């Protein structure tokens, strides 16, 4: 399959490109497109066969549910049985934006593959001009996980999508680098208090300021358990070399590098500007040490950059859990499979 990558620039007429994307989608094909979080891989969410193609292109486990993207707030009523009052408050405050809400689905509309056979559906309205324009012209919901091979870092640039899915999908809409850099927050509003199934672009503090107490979900206890949201069960965001989380201390970091070098191994480090060390074989910065937003925006790109090196080990410097730092550490925990560096 030929994979085309078309730039979608706000300064030029993109009607032909959008028509091409809509035609592909309506014929049951896949299109990658930017959102404010990461690039998504879209298929019409009501088309079972089209959705199945997402799983085939990504190599994604069938019990890992997908998020449905809609172009208007009012569309949500078409796909859920009842919009809880708390959901109405959240929709008004945070849509369009990086917040996914899990609600009871209307039966027989969204493809069962999207929801992994569960009676709930995860829905969001993305806050990106390209995504919204595509949804507006399509007039149908899009199931869209991140546009990468399953288990790899999510794409924050069109080139990342091209690298992962070349020959597997027909079209990538290139809207430039994404802004937030980590996926949306997934909030289950079928329970009281609501539960964060995946931390993301809308942080716990923002949610609680609006609706009161919000809980964080535990990991699925059984490997056979179907996760209620993407990113809960499987190892994600993993680079080629083993990744270890390490604390943000310059002396500990340099001692770790010395120890790794003594073993005859090379090390790449992902971390803030302030802890950059010339002892590392490669150092990929994520911005200022106290900027969680910069770390979120640059994390996946830095992990992908590590894959361009010949590093034997990757050290990722941790941050605290305030604000979007919780989402960053959630992704690093998955990328490292819970491993911390110790001698």
C-alpha cells in the first residue's frame, strides 16, 4: 500500500486534501490526523470492518478499547444512553479538549470492536483545527487510537506516523507538531466519584476544582481482564533499548553513567536542561526542570530519538506528580515497565 503524507496548512486551500481523507474513510479506510495531544489513526467508529483495520495496522490487541472522536458537543447524545450531570459540566468546561469521558453506550451503533465488547464507550471532542475540520466534513464519529505501532511511543509529528505505519495506511494529514504531547485524560463518569482511568492533558486538580473528588484507577489485577480504557493493561511507549527511571539528582545521575560505562555499555538520557551532563553518550532534553508541560510535549519525541542511537540503556529522569507530571510519570512507568535504575 502506498502511504501519502499531505501537509494541511491553514494558509492554503485544503479542500482537495480533506475530500481525499473523507473519501478514504467513507470507503472503510484509515487516515492519520493530528490532535492537540498526539496523532490519531482514524476509522469510522460505526463501521466494524474499518475499525478492525486499525487493529491490523497497529498490531493492537483486540481487547484494548478505542476512543471515539466527535466534531460537535451535541453529537455525544447519539452514542450514549444518558449523559450524567457531572459529564454535562465537564463537557461544557473542557470540550473541545484533552478529556475523554467513559459513559454507558447506546447499543447497536458504535462498532463492538471499538468498545472491546463492553457496555461503555469512551468519547472526546479534540481541540485541533485539522481534527475538527475532518470530523465536520465527515459528519461521522472516528475511532482513533494513537497512530503508531502498538507498544511504541505515540507520534507527536507526522514523520513519526510515517516511520511506524508506512505501507500500512493510505494517508497521513500533516498538521505539524502536536501541542500537549501526551494522550487525553480518560475519566469514567459511570461511577461516583468519577475515576481517572488514564491521566493526561486535563489534570486531576482541574477536574476536582469543577466536580469535587476524583479517584485514580488501580491497574487491572488480572492479565486476562479487559481494560476499561486505552493504556491501562499493556506495555506502551517502549523504546528499543531498556529504559530505567532515575531520580533527578546530578550526582546520582553521573555515578550511574560512570557505572554503565564501566560495564562497557553506552547510555542515552532523557531529562531536563538543568541536569544535562557531558558524560552521557546522548542526552535528549525535555525542557526546563520545573516545566511539566514542556516534559509532556517533548517526552515521546525524546524516546523516539533514543531509538536513533546505539544506546544499550536509557535513563529517564523522573518528575513529581503534580499537574500533568502525573501523566508524564504514568507514561514513563509504562515505557520502563516499572523499572528503576539501581546498581
